[in-house]
C-alpha cells in the first residue's frame, strides 16, 4: 500500500495463518474488528476461523503481524483466546465493508469498497479509509503486478472522515444514525444520493426528513423518481410533503401521478391549497397559467409600510414570495408592485400608493410560455404577475420557472433554482 506511508491493506491480512505463542497453527484470520467509538476507528480484535468455531484474539494478544510471511503470531496460548463476539459499537471490516457500498460524503456519491486501508497510530492500527480502485480489486485477487500498473483516479481513496455507512446502517435498520449526516446536506445533494439507492433506501431517507426538507428534496429529483417516491409514502405523509412544495411545482407533480392517487392527496389538503392546485392544473400546458404559482404576497393599497412589515414579520412568507409585493384594491385588482427594499426604506406611516410602482408589466394566463420568457428577459423581471380580464391577480411566474420552460432539456440541469 502507498496511499499512506506505512499503511496496510485489509486484504493483506484476510486469510492469514494464525499461530499461538507456542508456534502452533490454530486457524485462519477471518475478519478484523474495529471499534467505532473513536474517530478514526481503532482495531480491537482479530477473528480466527477454526473448525470448532470462531475465536477473537484481542489487539493486546497479538505478538506480530508478518505480512511477508502471511502469518499472525499471537503472544498467548490458545486457551487464553475467547470465543468471537461483536459489540454494537464494533465493525467486522471484511464482512461489513468489503464489496459493499459506502457514501462518500465529500463527493456525494456511493463507492464500492474494494479494500480497507489501515495505518499505524501510536501502538494501535486505525482505519484510515476505504479504497475503491480497480487496483485494490486486482490486489485482492493476487494480481499485485497488475494492480501496480492500473491508473489511480481521484476519489479512489476515501478518507474515513468522509465515509458514511448508510448501506450498512440501513441493513441494521438504524435509520437515525444512517441519516443524521444527510439531514445537514443541501436538498440537491440529498436528491443525488437518493437517486443512487433502491426503493427501500429511498423511502427510508425521505421518511426521516422533516416535511419541508423532504419537499425541497423531491423538487430536486428527476420526475420518474419523484413520482415513485410519493407513491411509496403513506398517504398522509405524502399530503404533508406536497403541502410544503411550491404551488406550481405541486400542481406539476400531481399531474405526474395516477389520477386516483392525485385525487386522494388533494382531498387531504386544506381547502384553499386544494382549490389553488386544482385551478393551476386546469390551465393548458405551455401557457403562463401552467407556469404560475399562487404563492405570492398581496397587500391592500391602503395599507401602510409599517403595517405591511408587521404582517410580514408575523406571517413569515417564504423567501421566493418576497421578491415583489403586489398591491391590490378592494376587489383584488392589481394596481401596483413594491420591492421589499422600497418597503423597508419607506416611512412607517406611508401608504402603499405613495411609493408603489404602478406602471406594471403583466400577462394573462393564456400567454404562451415562450412569450412569458421573452417579456421577463426584456424587462429584467424576477417575477411577473398573471391577471384575468379584470386585472384580478391570479398568480405569478418566477424567472426560474419561465427559463426552465423555454431552455433546451440538456441545459435544465445547469440552471440554479433562484427561489429556495
């Protein structure tokens, strides 16, 4: 091994002949045990395979590890070695890691463990990381000459600090431990990880996230996986997640689901949310109505800046709803728009009519999506209001949704979400 000076590969130990203090062969090395209570894990024992059953020699009972001679020499007689057992805080490295997948937390991708790298630390061996290279696999099969010729790639060696044993923990049904680190990731990263696992693991990941984070993660997933994930959720859970998703996106997701399931989910939503989603779903595809969201801030024109800020502090609207504040009359007809900056800088007693912009760019729900994108880019708008024939505010189209509708499919993954 040359990833770390003085390092040792687990495969170099696997299958070694084991001898007691008298030099008598007593079995074959079957596994290496590490305690996970320390970081990095410390080697605590060696499992010895015998016809009579498996034994476990502790680290303190080992006299010498002879890699060249492929021998493990104990410093104690056979009678001093106890039967093998594994505590909940210990890993048997061969059984738990070799040929299994671990999550590389730095690169947000799963890798298959071809070998485990050990290194000396004071008077112990510790687990330095895992080796996912083809060279490691060749070395395990005794093709050392070939392993030295194979190229090494970035990411082949994963330091233990970047390793998440999600697959192992799932197999032990330890969901809380498996996903504690994942909950700290960006939803886009969680979506990438979820896309690399099977249905069981996908359902387990999303079940451990709060509804808001699960909703954000769903919005980052591919359509096919997103649909599958919602169908795998209990109905009430799926409805609570759907309620946290931006209205336009939620309407799109519902259209992807089987009609029976979509109707069941709609029935579990609050009345206003249900009405909004049904209204959004009723607009023809590729129109402003199909792109718009009903998540926006609407304020009466007689409101003062101070009252408006009090309402915002109390209601705490989502960030994407705060780009523009739309001013309406008593019949909810659009009369103006205010930026959050202008609202904050206004005097508390100023009415909206005193500082709102009344020369509005607006569209109707039947406008073609390409025209929506053209108008928004022409006037440098982050959002554009959608109104009916009487100028009643129906919704808004945000720039990210407008761009996503008109850019080529192979560009869409490169677009950042502007509203998170």
